[in-house]
DNA sequence: TCCGGCATGTAATCAGTTACATGATTTC
DNA sequence: GAAATCATGTAACTGATTACATGCCGGA
């Protein structure tokens, strides 16, 4: 994230919560210790910047060693994705042990959340697609289409379930 | 998993690797300690079964207290999904720092893996769909359609990328 | 002969979250 | 007056992975 311009830990956190939130998670408890380790290893340097009305900040700059390390990472073999643990999917799997009404509730809840996530991605896409690299476009499109697919099945499942409730 | 019939820790592990692998991960290092804790809490009982030619096994049975606990879980609010960390998506996001050829390599690799996962899900679906509960069908269909969506974008992305390589 | 399957379990390690502490400023 | 934003960081805890130990059987 520092390849193009320097950032603070706080800004990195916001980026992770925003664009990266679809395939990465984090918290201050990992970010700041990692940053400290990276400084110790000479991958980044900290530059203290005084501010008025706001707390001082540490602007992080990437070093040449840091650039080398990042490039080496990009050339290294792809790491396997870690599985997303989904309580929703788990419950669907055990849906036979609850009533249809409960399953419908779960579906509606996840439908709403997924729609919200999709809307966010679509907005990001329309805002930035002109300045995005082709690979980034693929990245965001995968997110978009995965949510659309999920929402499609949820909608179909809901109408089937609601039919089942009526005919019972 | 014990609601319908008793199982061993080993069988639970296999199930987690198989059907549940799309939305849950695990290892012996979590399974056996969890099982031990559940026995201590009175949610399950262990029944030692002698076997010939094979090591003895501990058949796990759910208790009434265990059933109550499971039902209480199903009635409790849905827990948020934990994010899937994806090295592939992360690299796509930073694709501008490598050549198109490298991005194409990543895409092809994930294409193959995803196709394999999709084939597995489709096979499971065709084998068991007649005996599956409607909610389970939704669960497996979400997995199937998500992989299809991912593969669709990867295929589109690949042909765009290959075009870009040629015209450069 | 070696590998995979059956079967249970532990120990060391690593990674991650949550909650806190601090404190000024701006917005509702 | 409360809450959110800016901003950095730590400590305690929880959770998970990895690798190992054990050992027999059947098949390539």
C-alpha cells in the first residue's frame, strides 16, 4: 500500500476495512505490531509529522529493501486461500432441524447484508473503474459476481421456501 | 453431526474436509480437544468400540443436554461470517506491479483449482440432491453458483489479458 | 517395501481478536 | 451532551495450525 505514497497505520486500517474487506481482515492489534516489525526489519521507515488540532501521526515510507521484499512476494508462488467460516452456510446445512420460518429469517438477513455489500462494491466500481488496472477490475468484478450469484440463489430459495410454508 | 447417528472424531474430521470444507476448516488439533471439552460439559458421551484389524474407536453420542444446546444455538442470532483471506485476490489488487504474464499465470492457477472445487460440488449435488433438505440444497447451490461466477470472470479476464499481451 | 487408510491424541507455536488507554476536535 | 473522527499503541486472551507420537492392515 506504500508503493505509490506514504501512509499512516490509521490510513492502512481504513483501506483494509474498505476496499480490502472482501478478501482480508485486520485490526489494530495486528497492524501496529506488524508495522513495528517491518520497521525493525528495515522494510519501512517512520516519519513523525506534527499536526494541529489532531494527534501527531507517523507517516510510513517504504524503503528500497521494502520494495525488493514486496516484489519477491509477488513472484513467489500463490498461497492457498484460507476458508471463510460461515455460520449462515453452516445453519443452512442443518436447516432440517429448524422450521422453514427460521430458515426464511436467516435467508432474509443474509440477503440484506449481501445486497448492502454488493451495493458498496458496485459504487466503488463505478467510481474508480476508469483509473483501475485490468487486474484490479477482475478483482472487483469477482466480488461483484459472487455476491450476485449468492443473492440469486437466496431469492430463489426464499420463494421456494415461502411456497413450502403455504402448501404445508 | 451427531443428531442422526453417532460418529467418531475421525469421521467428523472427514466430513469437515468434505461437505463442510466450503464454509468451515478444521484440524485434529481443534477437533479432539473440542470433543473432550464437550464430553466434560455433558453434551456428548464416548463409547469405546473394539475393532479387529483396525485401531479401537470412540463412538460419540449426543446427549439430551447436547441436543438442547444444539437447538439453542440454532435459535440464537446468526453470527457474522469471518472473512476469507485470499492471497489471489490480494495479488490481483496489486497486479499493476507485475507483468500481465504473471497475472495470467495466477488466473490460470485459480481457474484450475476453482473448476476442481466446482466439479466436486456438482458431483455431490447430483449424488445427494434427492435426499437433501431444501435448506441444504440452497447451501450447496450457493457454493456452486459462487464458483461459477468466479470462473466466468476469470475466463473473461483471461481473454482480455491475453488480448492486452498481444496488442502490446 | 513403502504408502495410504484407519484412529486418537498432544505440545509447541503462531496468529488473531478484543478491549483498553490516551486525548483533542468536530459533528449530531 | 454524546458520539464519531483522528491517531497510536499494548496486554490478555482465544483460537488455530503444524508436527509429532503410536501402530496395525492392505494394496501397489
